[in-house]
C-alpha cells in the first residue's frame, strides 16, 4: 500500500483534477490510498462561513453561495455523464450544512468551526471519486471520520491510536481508496479536525496503521526547499533529509511538512516523498532515516503574525522557576503556541502565535501578577545550518527585536 496526499492546489479546478489523473496513470494506482484536501482556497471560504454564522451576519448566504458556485463550476467543467448526479450530491452536502445551522445549540467557536469547515474535504473527495469512476478508474470513497478516532479537542484533536488502528485495519488495501484529510471524529461520532494543514498528518496516520510502503505528498513545488521562494530568492531543492532534520524544520515552522506528520512515519521507517505534481520526471525530496541533509545549505524558515511578549515580576524579583511555571500554565490554558523563549534575571521573553484568538484573554489573566510589554505582528525567522552570510541576509530584512543563537540555529524576531 502506498499513500498519496493531494493538497488544495492540486485540485483547485477541473484541469487540476485531470492532472491528478495524469499523476495516477504515471505512478500506478493499484494498492493506493489517496488523501485529498479541500479544493483551492475553500478552507478559507468555509472559515468565512463560520465567522458569518457566529456573528449572525447577512454575509452567511453570500458566503455559502460562493462555495456552491465554486464547486458547481468545477463539476460543470469536469463531468460529461455524471454531472447531474454530482450536482445533486453537492446540494445534499450543503443541505447537511444548512441542517447544522438550524439544529446547533452549541456556542463554542472551536466546535462550530469543526462542524462547518470539514465540508470542504467531503465535497472535494466526492467530486474526485465520482470523476475517477466516470473515466474508468474504479475506486472506493470512504468517510475518514469512521476511521480516524480522536478526543474532543476541537480544531486540534488528538488521535486515539489504538481505536484508529483497529478501524483502519478493516480497510481493503487491494483497491484504490479515496478519503479526506484533516478530519476525524470523537467517540460520539462528532466531527473533529487535526489542526490547520492537517491533511499531511492524515496521510501519516493511514500509512502508520496500514504499514504502508511509502507516503507521497504531491505539491506545486519540486520538493522541500531550503526557503520559501515567496520570501527568499534562489531557493534550493533539498534532495534528502533525515527524519530528525525534517522534524526540527517542522518544529520551527517549515510549512511544507505538517509537524505531526513525521513521527508516525519515523516509528515505522516509512519513507516520505515530497514531489511536484507538474513535473513527474523529478524525484523531489525524500525524508528517510539515516540520511544527512543534502545539499547541506542554510535553511530559512519564516513565521509571520507572531507576538513578542516581555514579562517581568511586578515587584522586580527574579524570574525563576515558580514564575516560569505559572506563565507556561497560563500560556497552555489559552492555547498560545510558543515558538521562542529567552530568559534573563528580571525578564522572560516569549514569541507566540495566537491561532485561537485568545491573546487578549491571556493578557488580562497574565497582567494580574506580571508586568507585560508586547509587540504584535512581528516575524520570526529561523536559520538552520546558519552561516555568517545567511544570518546577514535575514538581519537585512528589518529591525531586530530579539536574537537567539544556539548550535547551528539562529532565531531572530523582526519588525
């Protein structure tokens, strides 16, 4: 069994879906399980639906109609024989979404988010599966929520590995399987999500439970690059990376591989390939145990929309263990992701991201006992395998607010 993952860019329109077929015909599709994300920027579109629903905004109807027309256009462009059936299935899924709006009594944002946003994956996989069947590539569509079982930590659910492995073991691995990334379900069958960009993680979960031969993430770039070409010129393809190096890069925020993806693969020594769905002759990047970084060049990782916080005790006492324990507890309570820490005698600095929009609540709690200064909307640059020239390149991108150097790795918070 091989596991393929196709992200939103690979299924963004009818021609892109036809290109997925080209990939499958080139690579072979027997004993393959395919994970597919929401189409194009549809996750963003469904997030707009979430916001308008919660705010009871008049934009709700407009946002739903945008999603409907986006998918209708793809269906009309793509299908010859099954067009009407697929349009009916689209309306059926959107009807389920409308049913949630009517029946929901839960006001928790994270719960509501998970019940709405996952329709992007359900619609995309239904379209791709139906199209493959229409052109003679027989496949089975499965609902990932019946297989990936999680807790109820909405928007960042934790996998129940024992139950998930048992469910996935029931899959007939000899046929082509189409399923969704990003989604799971709790013990009550309620939809959960694995975190933004969690489809890579979904691929790793299935690979681990099926003892897969490999995982391939198909992208619109040649493989894993040493930098994001949107932020750095002359990006270099990394031909091979060890699991440890890839985990380090993911930890620091490299966006090509989801942070949770790598450990399940490493545990079973399943190689991960990152390849271009445009240029199938290219081998891309392989992530595998025992491989050094090749070529060994500086790697640049950029995380935007960060918050730099400087915290000190109100009585000017030293920032020692009990202070730090207290601060980390508050950070945990408000789900702020810590990406850098630096401590001195009187101050504790931390660079965080606020993906759950809890920063103001965190600030109210923290300022009860601490003096706090903060700067919002800063950028965190991390340079792995840093050289003097690489550091100078980053330092030229703005005002340095904080710099931290450890063996081979330099981090800079910039404004």
